[in-house]
């Protein structure tokens, strides 16, 4: 045959070579990048990446803690801050930061993220504040869930981990969950990283003017931080610290408050004295993680106004681990709402058990190959028909594996099931081709072969379309492991119809017809 007649076989060979390159040629180190990274480092002979079920690790699945009022009617001239304060004042345990107001095409919504707040409490708070509203329901808006997914992905990336998958999952009953999968992750560390909101505040504690008691004023939040350095242990001991640069818009107000509250005079290095205490407290999710006084040099820069020209200082923590969590929270930002772990689940899969799953998956794949090969040889008994059929079917799996390595898809058991399904459906289609071509005995004419092949191809094309239509809902909807199975099956069917089935037809025509 001419090169033009063999172009389908040539395309198949090129795809196989490309897949081999993606599978075996070192691609460099893979780190946890931004977005929904799904990778875990692999030290094996291939570039394949494995997910939780084949590498081990932790999966957390939980709803978001919050309630939402929809179709809120906000009076003209009322500021967002005023509404937040009025709503928070009528809910026990809530403050202004726990109230979120969102504008969208469907209307205005108010969300409250304080712990254990019910829809009834939010409704009563809105009524008491004189705010008209529509339905009040449990749960948060889609925008909030999307923001949580982005923030958690950033946290995982900035923690220096080898990746993880963060996604929204919707159940058949319409419930929404955030699902985080972290291959090779320590369970306790992962829970600390992803279940805390990570709200970092710098709170100034100083004596009241009347000399009785102390005031606590928030002077900086994570939103005021422009750049965050790396966590480092303090020289000579005394905990660890993170260098931060305050934004230009927040630097001058912060400096002015420090002077106003007395931190540049009697408040210098007085946090741990027995008398009047002036402390800058680092507060994470309402918990004071460190208290420190102000050095004389920093106080002098505040007093002279020079500090605002280069607004950098260090936030101190008790140890390096705490400082690293501060660094992650400051860089990634705070979660708008916490995950409700009481209604959630945490699953841990030991790496040793995942290794067994990987071995069993390989055994299942080889068993499928041998079973298909034996059936095909028993059916035809002709090597020129059976061998190309087996090689072509296996080439689909190789191309799919190459695709998974190229896009760095983390393989799980659902994907392995998809590979096995592709082997079975692929051989089914090839058997249809062989039976149709050889239905009336040996075929010697290329023209007759082409006529019979077209009939067979129409049949497998219709079957492929049916499979894709049936699998599409599983691939689109957030149905957990079924999604991976559907995606691999659809990709396998497309590769088969567009590449491997036509290539098998060309090979069969070359072997069976007069040349």
C-alpha cells in the first residue's frame, strides 16, 4: 500500500511513540502548583501519577458551615459595613467578619459563617435589623464554595506539599460538599491545614485611659498584608517569625494607631512586665498564638513617621511549625467559612494498602489482556487476524496511559476500571469488523473489503455514540469515583473510533487482500 493509504496506521504509530515519550522520558520534578493540583510524586519507572486510592493518603469531605438569606432588599444609602454590624449584633457569637453580603444577577444575599448559627437565628436577626429578605436556608452560595476551593488549593500549594485535589461535590439530593484529597498526607496535619479558617489578625492590647482593664483593638488583618516572607527561627531562640510587608493603604493608619495607643512611649517592651502591659497579639481564628512587645527601634520609626515609607515588620509565633502555618494562612488568605466537620467524614488510606491496590490493579489488567487474547485466538485461529486485533486493542490502553502521564492525571481505581472497560469494548468492535469482513469467506478484493468495512464501521460508530451519550452525565456531574471511570471510557471510545479501529481496518486489508 502507498503511504497515503497507510496514513491511519502512521497516525497510530505516532500516537504510540508520543505516549511512550510521555510515559518514560523524565519530565522534571512536579510540585504542587496552583489551581486544582492532583499530583503525587512517583519514583517508579514511568511518569504516571497516582491518586489517593493508589498512593495512600487522606480524604476529607464536609459541607461548609453557614446559613444564607436570599433576595435581600437593602435600603439605598445603607453601607455594607453598617449592614454587617447590624446583623452580627443580633446573632450570638458572630462578629462583622462572619457576615458576607454578595451581589449577583439573581439578587442580593447575606451569608453568616459563625459556628452553629441556624437559619432561624439569621431570619430573626434580619427581622430585628429591619432588613427585608426572602428565603433563609442552611448552606452557603456557589461563590463562597468556589472561593473556598481556590483558597484551599492555594493553601495546599503554599504548604509545599506534592499536590492534592480540592473540588465541589454535589449529592443526588442537592447537598453540596467540599472534598479534599491529599495523597501521602499526614491525617492530623491535613486536618489542621484545611479545616481551620486561617483568619489572622494583629490585635493591640493596651490599658484603658481610666487605668482599669485593657482594650483590644484589631490593627491589621491578612487583607492588609501585601507580601509575606518565609518562616524562620529567631536568632538565639525565642520562637520563630514571619516577615510581612503591609500595603500602602494600611500602613499609615496602622502607624497612627500605634502612636495613638501608646506603643511608642510607655508601651515599649512592656508586654511581659509586671505593670501596665502593651502587647501586639497574633490571633488566628480567635486564638492568641503569640504576644510580643514593641522594640524601641520600631517604636521610634512609628513615632517619626518613617516606618510607613517602608512598612515591613515581623509577626512572631511560639515555634517554627506555628510560624509556617501563619505564613500559609497569610499567603493563601483566610477561608470565608469553615468546614462543618461534625457533618463531614475523614478517610485515611495507608500507603501499604494503596500499594496492594496498585498491584491488584496490574494483575486485573493483565488477566483481562490474557482472557481477551485467548478468546480471540479461539474464535479465529488465524494469527493474521487475531494478532493485529490484540495489538490494536492494547495500543488504546497505551495511548490512554500516555495521555494520563502527559496531563498529569492522578490515577485511581475508577480509572483502572475504565481501562479494563476500554479493553473489552475495543475488542468487541474489532471482532465486529473482522466478522463483517470475513462473513462470506476470504476476501481478496480491496474494493469488496472496503464495502464490508464501512458496514461494520457504521455499527461500531453507532455503538460508540451510544456509549458516549450514556457516560456523559457521569463525566459531567460530581458523582465521585464514577466520574473518573466515565472520562476514561469516553476517551477510550473516541480514540478507538477515530484512530485504532480505522488503523486495524487498514492492517487487515493489507493482510487479507491481494496487494
